[in-house]
């Protein structure tokens, strides 16, 4: 299937190789397959807390209070950082391990209405 999708190609020796250095879906998951992929990766992230030594993983989180503008800024910062990580990966000369980096941003509360000024 990966050959048919063009994600893998065979080299001159017949070995499978990644067709492109970078494969990206863009900033948001839209298809059902991508949604399933993200759910699966989140499950792997959860289990990594027990399976993988802390020195080999990074699981952390922030809880912030933001307005609409702040939320937009945070989303753009995540998108910018994700692009930076893709660029680092493309520069990698000695890749020996595949890693997964997940970003999740979601509301924990409902939006509070602005107070009317008297």
C-alpha cells in the first residue's frame, strides 16, 4: 500500500526506501484515516509513560488561560515549531531511530463571556 501511495520506492538493489524526506498532512487532521492515526499515536504516547525510560521520552503539558488572540498565537507557535522539527529531520545525517512527536491543544473549559462594563 505504501508503494502504491508513493510513500515508499525501491532502490537499485530492490530495497524499500522512503520516497521523500518529509511527509506531512498539514496543520489539521481532516480524513478519518488521519484521525485514526492520531488516536493511535496518542495511545502510544500514553503507554510510553510506563514502557519507555524517562531519559528516552518527553511527556509534559501546560495548562494556560488564554483569550481568542492568545489561542491563535499558541496555535501558530506550535505550527512554526513543527516546521522547525521537520527542517531538523531533513538535515539529519545519521538517522537511526524513528520517533513520534505529538502536539495536542484542546479546551478544558467552556468560553467565559466577557463582562459588560457599567
